[in-house]
């Protein structure tokens, strides 16, 4: 239908989450129509990201510097480390401005099905960070799924011999949630962790 | 083709952006897989956690198709287990081990064992022995059941204290004497349902079933025992130490 370069662009855009071949084609059409205002800046931004994005050697998040912006921010509480599964979870907590400490990205969670064991996750990095004297609390913010909670229990066992305070996110009724519409699992978790 | 049944969700993996392929275990149909449209959605993800019960409807044009599944949430056993490492590893281990049962073949006795176990979750002194019994039942269902009815050497039915690692048959204390270091201990609660099951005996039970599951079920299909099972055993050892 179009030249190979355009077809390639459609093909790669269609691989992104939320985009299928049709929506990718529409996006490409927009890019072609608005070359100067959209295509050129996007191309520059992609090139810059490709050249500069690194994985933080301390926490495992992605940023354009190493150590990342969060790890080098002096206003953050270095005594608290929040452990998350993926960079997306870190971004969610940052969006909510819910955490003033630092983070540690595991890069996934324990999953027998996908062959992900502790060796495949950034556990050794967490252990060495926990040994630093300034660290006093670890917040485990893994997902409330069977695999996420299995990972949380594993980390708690791993840090059992340290003097650190280890806490986990609460599970329960979401803000604005009505009991009648909640799933049974959330209700059970909420009732179990009532205070 | 269509059926509806209560089923235990034993596995769920994402398929594409929004769907999921799940593995369920029901009394009438055994282990069945199917595609759940919207299985990755915020509404369905809590229901599709391994260990939860659901009323499942499976539909396909031909029986050999993967088919699609729709679900109504049942009891959320996974949510009940999430906060307890021992329970969570127990439920995860059970779900992982059910995946060795043959697909689309009913195992009603095994299903009943699973249901009794799930009903007793929370009472560690009850569900842990039941989990060992579940593994015994699983061995039996896949054709490698242990014979604990009489001594393999002498035929006596009393004083059965050990199990042969080769034949999977019970051995009496007298016959076991020359081979004590080569035989497995036979926990008393496996012979007498009313007997108490201390944690040491439960560990002995898992050692016994683990040996036969590994040698006779997992190794021939080039798999290893589920990591969740090892975590469960580690958790029991930790309990014993404390």
C-alpha cells in the first residue's frame, strides 16, 4: 500500500501496547502529514532516548543518568527503600507522590511458569543496599497477586536476619469504592487487615 | 460444544494485551484450558488468581479447539492466603502440581481431596496433613500410588513404619531393620486419619511424596518439582525452628 519505510514504521508502531495495525497506520498517517511539528521532534526524541537512556546501577530504574534522578536527589529520605516489581510501578507511586524515599526495581516477580527465580531478579542489589547503615526501612510494594505476594514473602524471609523494619502495602477497599461492587478477594483482604 | 462447572483456577497467563489463557480444574471435566477475553482487565484479574474458585463456562465450535471461557467469581481462596506465606506457598504448590494431571480427563477423587483441603485452609494442623494426602492422591491418579496396606517383605499389616523408595510399598519395623538408612519414614497420620500430625511427620510425608513425584512424575516429563513446594517446605522448617 505504501513504501517499505512507511510499512516498517506501521509494523513497529503496531507492536506497542494499545496500538494495533489499524491504529498504527492512522498514527503514521498523522506523522507523515505533520512532518515538521510531529515527525521530526518525535524522531529526535527517540534518537535522544536511544542514546541516553540507561538502567540505574543503584536502583534498577531507567533514566538518562546513572545513578538516576531519584537516587541522587538529596531531598529524598535515604533511610527508606520502596521495593517495586517494575519501572511502571515506580512511575505510578511517583505520580501519586506517595513515597518520599528511594526505590528498588526488581525487574519482575518470582514466577515458576516463566522460569523467573530469585537469580533472575535484582535481589542481590537489594541485599547490598540493605546493608548500608543509613537504610532503616524497606517498604515492599509488589502487586497484590499470588506471584507478587510470593515475591514479597521471599524478600521478607531474605531480610529476616537484618535489623531493618520491613513493611508491606495494605490491601483493601479503594478510595471511592463501594463494598457492593468489590470483588470477594479485596473484601477478604480488607477485612483481614482492618484496624 | 459447551459446559458449565465449578472449577479451581490453577494457572493464568496473559495472552496478547487484554486476554488471558487460563487452566482450570473441575470435578466433571478435569483440567481444561481456555481463552478468557478481557482476562487482563482490572475486573477479571482478581478472579483469575491461581487458587480461586469460579463457575466456568467453556465454549468451542469443535471439542479439539482451545475454546473460550467466561467466569463468575466463586470463593477467593487466593485472597485468603495472600498474607500468610505458609498458606500461599501451600495453595501455589497445590495449583502447580495439578498441572501434571492429564488434560480433559476427570479426576473426581482428586478434585474432592482438593475441595476438602481448601475448606480447611487456615487450620494448619488440618490442611498441612491434607496437603500430604493430596500429593498421595495425585500420585495415585497419575498411576503411581503408594501401597501402604501391608508390609512388602512380610505381608503383615501392623507396625508399618517405613516405605521402600523403589516399590513405594510399606515396610514393617522388623523387616526394615537392616535397611533403615535406605528407607523412608512412614508418618503415622498417613495410616491413621485420626492421628496427630506434628510438623516433623509432615516434613517426612513431603519427603516421601516428593521422592515419588520427582522420580515417577516430573523427571519422565523433564520437569522439576514446583518451586512453590520447596518454599512450603522451607516455611515448615522455619516454623519448626521457631
